C-alpha cells in the first residue's frame, strides 16, 4: 500500500509541476508568446516554428491550442497557418519530453532551492515568477525520481505483473487507456514521462508503452477539442483539424509499429529512451507528412464544422480568451474590448427600439 501511495504521489507531483511551469511561463511571457503566434501567419513554416517554440516554453499543446483558437475566432489567423502552429506545438511537447527524460537528478535540488529563494524574495516581480517556473521544473524531475524508486518493488510482485500484462493484448484498449490518462492528468507530457518511467522500472512492456504513447497523443488532441469547445466555429476547427491529424497518424502508425520499434531500437536500445524517441518520431513524422497538406485539411475541417449564423456569432463572446487568464493585464484588456462590443450591440438595440416606438 505504501508503494502504491508513493507512486500516486509522484504522479500527482508530476502533473502539478507541469501546471506550475505552464502557468508561470504564461504569466511572465504570455503577451510575448501571443505576439509571436500572431506574427507567424506569413507562411506555414514560420507558423510551425512559432508553435514549436511557444509550446516548448509553455509545455502544453492544449494551452497553445487555446491561444491559436482565440486568434482564429477573431479572424486574426487563417485556419491553415493555425493547423501548422499545432503541428509545431506537438513537436514542441515531444522535445520537452526528451529534455526531462535525461538524467537531471543533479538539477532538481538546485532548481527547487534557487526557485524558492527567488520566488519568496521577489514574489511580485518577473524574477519571482521565473523562480516559480524553476520550482516547477525541479518538481517534475523530483517526481520522475520518486516514481522510478517507488515502482522498483512492484516489478517483483506477481499480481502487479498480471494486471499490467492484461494491457498487452489489445492495441485499441491500450490507446484508449493512454488517452484517458492524458485527459485525467490534462497533460500528454506527464503521461509520456510516466510511461517512460514505468518502462524503465520494468513495470510494463515496451509494446504496451508505445501504444500508451499513441493514446497520449490522441488524448492531447481531445484535450484541445474540449478546451476550445466554447469557442466559435473558427476556433473549434483548429482543435478538430489537429485531432484529425493525430487520428490519421495513429491509424498509419499502428500497422508499422514493429518496423518503427526496430528502427528506434537500432538507434538506442534503452527502453526508456526508446519510448521518448518514439513520441518524438511520431510527432516529427506527423509534421513532415501534413505540413504541406494544411490547406486541404483546412477545407475539409471547414466542411465538418459549419459557420455560425450572424445572430449566433454576435451573441457569443468574441474577445475573451481563456488562455489569457494567467496574464491579468491581457485578461482585463480582453474584457474591456468585450464590454465595448456589448455596448455597441446594446446601442443598436436601443436605436431599433426607438424606431419601433
């Protein structure tokens, strides 16, 4: 029981660490990151690089999806460049997973100790928020160490081997479990790192881990779709297009999983590294495949999600961005613009009422 509690605590700490880093980066660099994305509409490659860089800092493709969908909803970004941004966002999360899969045990105490001192001494400043980000990075590294240490005794338990052995028979089940864990943790990065840690400790097999990673990628697409469910039709198309990319990628990857596993094992046979390399390879190949197909994909998604009527579009908030809540200045500016828009609508209604009277 103590071992199970330790693993669950490590998982919770991993999710919390990713949340601290994501919210801290948005608070410190939120305005600049939004400007980078808004200025990346020149061509698909600029959009791809912008999505990669922003997501590598934010550590969440869902947060990037919220920002991009808000731009698409306000007609500041066309659908095709937005889909290219999301392809870059997926590669960005895989590069962050590569970083945290390295042996960074020496960095955890330095990041947490220095971050706490900086955050408490200069809490209301930008430096204090950077200290908060450092705390989150240290917690992620510490959580991975906790999970690895706590999982070692479980590898010898026959009952645990039977439980995890049931995951190896059905690829569809493994995909669904990976997607479900991602939605519960609200982070595909946490699930990929957790899967790599379980493989490194021998708790699950390599084939199961690869299917769980594919499921985590599907789960990140579903998370973006849920996060943008309240957006306009233009905003929802961004998340839906990204999910279509992932679905097609998984459908093409599952039959070729044995070949891909062999190629990655030739590069690095270590199971833990292989899992992270597979996550990176999947997203890179997805980007290479679809970066030239963003225009046809945009037309296809536009047919799936119909435009709203003018009346419905006017009734829906058009300037509120949930992704800006972690940056109070941006959130208040968005609220002010939305209040002015509502005032214009009320003015038109009053003018119509006078004419009717």
